[in-house]
C-alpha cells in the first residue's frame, strides 16, 4: 500500500509480514516431480541446465533431468521441453562526427574551436536475438499446463578507439539464465516479505477513544497481540474505517485471512470513496488464501 487514503486519513506504524503467494501459472505448480527434457537448438543445452538450476533453487518442484534416449517420463508428473533459436548479426555502420580542425587562443590563453568539419566514422554493430519456446506437458494425459515464448535482445556498437564488446557466449548465457529464472518464478509459488501500514485517523471517533487508539497503534511495534485486542475493542465500541482496516491487518498477521477480508470490506463500507484502496489489501489476502488452499490440496 502506498500514499494516503482520503484527505484526512493518516498513516502510522508498519509491521513486516511474510506470506506465500501463488505462482503466476498455478497449474504447473501442482506438479510435484517436474522433468526437464532436452531443449532443442544450439543453445538449448545451456538453457536446459539453467532451468534445472533455477527450478531447484526455488525448492518447490522435485526436478528430474530426462534423457530422450532412455526415457523416464513415467517417473514425473510433467515434462518441460522447448526450442531455442539464436540469431547473431554483425554489420558495418557509419556515424557522422564533428571534429575541430582549427583552433585559436582567447584573451585568457584558453584554446577555442573556430572551425569544425564533419567526418564519417566506420563502426561495427552486433545484435543477438534469442527466443525460447517452452512448454510443460502433464505426463498423465499430455495436456499442456504451461506454454510461453520468451525473447531476449542484445545490441551493441563500437567504433575505432573503443573496446570491442564481450564474447557472444557470455551474452547468450546471460540470456538463457534470465529466461530460466523468469520461468521458474512463473510456475512456482513465492515467499515475500511485505509491510502493511496501520491507520491512525481518529476523525469521527469519540474523543475519549483517541488516547487508547494512539497508544494501540504505537504498541504494535512491541506487543502486536495486545495492540490488536485493543483495536478490536475500540472498533466494537465505535465502528470506524481506520479501526476496521487496522483489525484487518491484525487478522492478516495471525493468518486468519477470512477475517482479514471481512475487516477490509467493513473499512470499504465505512469509507466507500476509497473502496479501490481497501481492495488492494483484500486482493493481497485473497492470493494468500489461494496459495494456502493450493498447498493443502497439494499435500
């Protein structure tokens, strides 16, 4: 969450939470054992090894290296395969440059240019275009659980007197590593740290509650459970959008995601002009619920 909700709303303390969020592509995240088959193309081997490293480092799938000659697909829930195409071009290009051909000294003795001429400089330009077409097929029925095309482009030029670019192989390895990391991130759940921020807007609440409200917000840093109990008591006494929102954060912190969504909805009802802002928190919790339920189903 960022910014202010409404002209009179005031942000207060934050807490750091850790949550498990679902993969961008959920279906392949249910595959427990994932086989990495041969990736075709001149740079397919490099991408295959990069995919094995990236998937293993995520720790979600059990990664199995497959060999088409010996089979082994029956031992996995899904098979990742693909094709990599790489195109490398280098050509000569020209650049127009202005060079000083006549100088003179000013009254202070400093040289200044009084005439310039344009010259043509012959340079080189190299482009590398790499595209990976990847898919994951389920072993049981061959159904495609994931399909993507990931392009990468690198372009560099250099002229006389300038250092030549790095080796092509190094650039291509960087591209395949990037694709592998992106693919692994898309098909595996992720653990993220995030910092929801409490509200301390007391406008519209009884004055006798102001001190307790303020103290409760401050104590979230040293005694979150106690602060949350106070916030819940205050909301029960006088419903208010900030109190509802803050109790939502409390519910989210203790893992009671359904209660958190209910609290964020109450906040939106009490402050309808800022519904979109409260929905941001509710949407985050819905994702946490999805991943929680997915993990239960996976077990």
